[in-house]
C-alpha cells in the first residue's frame, strides 16, 4: 500500500471512525454498492410516475439522482449512518396521482408543497418536534399507513400495464394474451424469484432482464445509446417558484402540505428506527443517537429536491441490504451517493426501461410494505377497523390522503364511543378535527 493510499484510508478512518464501528473501507464500499443496486430502481420508477403528472421524464431522472445524492451525502457525513435516501415511493404516487391527477393541481403547485414541507421539516427537526409528533400517533395507524401505501403502489403497478382496467362493475382483469401484459407477468415472476432468493439488486436485475427480453422480442424500443450527457433539468428546475402567491397561501396548499408532512413523518422516522433496531444502533433507552442529524438529511434533501424538480425525499428501507453486507458507517452512504451521481451519465439506459419492467417492482414493493399488516391487532375492533379503513381506502379511493383521513377520524371516533377515549392522544383528536374541517370546507 503506497503512501497516498494509506493517507486516503487514514482520512476515511478519521472521518467515519471505521475501526470504532468494527468495519473497514472495503466492507463499506461493497455495502454502498449493494445499497445502490437495491434501490437504483427509483431512477426508473420515479421519472415514470412523475411523468404521469406531466413532468419531463429525463429531467426528473436527473432531479432524482441529484436529490438522492445530496440527501445521502448529508446522512453519511453529518450523521455517519449507512442509510441512503431518495424520492420516496408512495410519496411520489401521492404527488402524481392524488395532488395532480385527482385533486387537479399543477405539478408546479405540488413541487411548491414539497418545498414548503421541506422547510417545515427543517424547522421541526431543529426543535426536536418530529420525534414528539411520531410518538403521539398510535402504532396501529402507523402500520396501516405503510400497508395501505403498499396496496396503492401495487394497484398502480397493475393498472399501468393493463393487468387490471376499468370494466365490469368497477374493474376487470386485463387482456392476459397481450404480449406486453405477458412480459409484465414474466418480469413479476422473475423479480419475485430473485427477491425470494435474496439476490442483491433483485429489483434492478429484474427490471434489466425484463427490459432485455422485451427488446429481444421486439416489443420494447432499444435505448438511444448507453452513455450520454445528463438530460437537461431546465423543464422542471425551479418551476415551483412559478406558482402564484395566492395559491401558496390557500387552504388547498395547507391541506396538501399537511398530508405530505403526515405521510413523510411515518416514512422517515419509522424507517430510521426500524433500520437502527435491526442493526442494534439504538441506545439502551431505545433512542437513535444523532437522530437530529439523520432527520436533517431528508429535510434538506426534500427542500433541495423540490427546487431540482422531484417529490419528497426520504430514507430507504433498502438501506438494510447494504447493512446486511456489513455497512455500519456513513462511508456506505457516501459510496451510494457517488453511484447516484455516476448514474447521471447512463440516462439512455435508465430512461429506456418501460413500465412493463417497472410495474413488477411496484407490485413487489407493495408486498413488502403490506407486511406491516402483521403488526396490527385485528382482535381489537377499535384498532382493526380504523386500520382496515386506512388500508383499503387508499387504493379504492386512489388517494393516500383519503386513506389517512378515514383512519384518523375512525380511530378517534371508535375509541371514544367504545369508552377508550382516554387512550387517544390529544394530538390525534386535533388531527381528526383537522380532517373533519377539511371535509366540511373542501369536500
């Protein structure tokens, strides 16, 4: 090992305290690569989802990679945790399919809401409010929100490729003989098999193989090259600042921002605590050291991402894959962030992957998120009914916000009527009143 290499290793040791955490440079680099492989599907899926909202797919690809890199670097250097971040699944679906396509707002309006959410998160994180808010929400509803988002994402995946479509009373099965539908089913089986065998990067490998099969049989267009300069950000960069002042201070903006805040609170804090618990990073009191620094990563990432042109940035549960490979410090996160930057020059490959290859990932991410239902007490009707309403209303109403609203209101109301009103926190009653006010005022 030459002097330069020793110096670099020494710098990394001092920066990330590798030996103190029982790890080394090689292990951390491999862990970072594994994490990137596991979550790189977001570079394909996020642009496709936000493109449905009218945004430029190539520009969103760049915004996705840059926002992921920024937030993950902050996590690595500031908190020294091996957690990676990127625009969140579920939150991007809410952005596109609820705020834009259902509520009818522009994607610029949605970006402004994300930006405001990020600023609020920075403030709440600084004053340690986010952890206290999370503590006020019952665990049953937290798990229900996660499971409901999973079903919603899976439903989007099924609908995007025509596996289900409008018809019958409400829905009906699609044309299972359509070559594109058959390709989707083949991709689903392939990716599920890879996932079941614990293959690293199962989602990414599944998407690439499915795409290759589609191209090989001529039903998917070939990429226009492999390496290229990143697409332009200009179609979406800073677009949030085009929103009129009156819209910024409207009740509609308050409702949208509140919902983003509500969903993201569960997503990030729950993910952080879950990952830390699995890898024994929590202290003797069950708390996460440097929680504030970790939460700053998604707050700043969300704010920067909104300016760049993407939906809310959050911590990814897929970080567990790199941690399983031995990643224990922020160096793992930094390596993942670097790979997000490198991916910018492979846009032709990522943007050529069709929905037939990404929909299986959406369906399987839904499966993973739906596992939260196992933590819900279905023997207690005051817990089961609100949880079920939360879960089922998200896909049926095609809205994450509606599912949360039904869950919160029913939880407070049923507990109160069952004589268990004292078990409900004052904060949850306030949330219920806010949602009822929203129904009365906005419908």
